[in-house]
């Protein structure tokens, strides 16, 4: 089924979920996708690894139009996995999330509301604490129950060390508050676990740069400046496309992320917004 974007263009949608081993979290994420006010046409689980538990779980599902792509586990290669998913995606419009963020029921609706060609829509995320995360994983609390009572739970959420609480509050995009205040807020960045764009716009910058072999930068900072340099605008869909990040310990505290900064600086200095090592493999000076 085709739906209309923010400018009444008909389109199909694919949601791409980046995952690594966390099956329990993915189950919650998939449940939240199936509970959306607007259904996507296709779901791609983009696994940066080959977990037997992940395969067994996905094989047990009967979700229509669900695709599982994986690759050999050779440390962090998320951008390679994402590019494989972009190539595989049949949707005109792509929504990117991570496998540890649970979606508000109007998440897809929010992205579609803001969408149009030559535009990237970037939301934010509220980071839940350990107790609320455990309640969701144990099915003691549903994401609908949490989101519907989010303001009333302000004290208990803060006692649980919630971060970016304000980004978990849903605001109607057709209401006064959003149109007069939220929508006009400037955005300088893109968050890799919550953004969307037309597939052809992603293809126009040659997808994700596979030179990045460490987390952070490559899946958000780099793609953000490259979109902008190519003439594609990046706008905020904050508070209308909410995601709730499940608590877990950071997996890359001791990684030297300075390597990423060097890759980013080289591309930026050369204004190389069409990456060489992306969806297509290009040589210096070669165009798509």
C-alpha cells in the first residue's frame, strides 16, 4: 500500500533496524512497529553479525514483508550492513532506527508528516533508566502505557535516571505548540537511531561511508554534513516521532574514536559529500 508524504506524493516505506545480538530488545521494537498508526510496507533487520539466537528468533516470526540480512561478525561494520539493507529495500522512503529503541505508536506517522523529497527528517530519543527498561522487557509495562502517562511519570522516571526526558513527550504536529514553537527550532545534527529520507536521496550521496570501522560519527555526524553539502535539508521531527532508548552499558568506552574524526576531517576538507566507499565503490574524482 502506498501512502502520501508531507507534500502529497505517493510512496512506499521501508523501516531498517540496525541490530547486534540483543534479541529481547528487538522483540519490543518489532512489537512497537506492528502497533503503528501507519503501517510500513517492509521491515529489514540489518544485523552486524551472525547470531544464532537472532536467526532462530526471526525465523520463528510470521511478520509479512520482514527481511533479515546479516554478515560475518568482524567487529563493528554497521555501515556495511546498512548499505546492504539500503540496496535491498523496496520502499521509496527509508526510516532508520536501532534495535534498542522502542517506538511511540505515532512514530512512523510523524516521519511521514514531515517528509518530502530532498529532505531528511531527524528525531531525538529519550534514554530510559534501568528500572523502566526492565519493566518493558518483562512486559510489566507496555510502550503505549508508558508514552500515554509519560508526563505523569516525571518523578519516577527521573528517579530512574532518565536522560533527555523532554524528548519523550508527544506533541501533535497539527497543534499550536508544535507549529509555533517546536517546528521552528533549528537542528544542527542527525541521530542515527531516528531519521528518515527518500531512498533516492540516500543514493545520491552514495549511502553510508564504509571507511568507518568504529561506532559513532559514521552513522550520524558524517551522513549529516554530507546530506547538507549535497543540498538536502535536514529538519527536526522532535516530539512527533519519539523513540524510547532501552538502558544498557555502553559498548565502546575504550575505543579510540579519534580514528573516526580523521576520516571525517579528510572527507570534509575535500568536500567529498559523495563518499567513495559506499553503496558504489568509486575512485577519487569518479562520479556516480
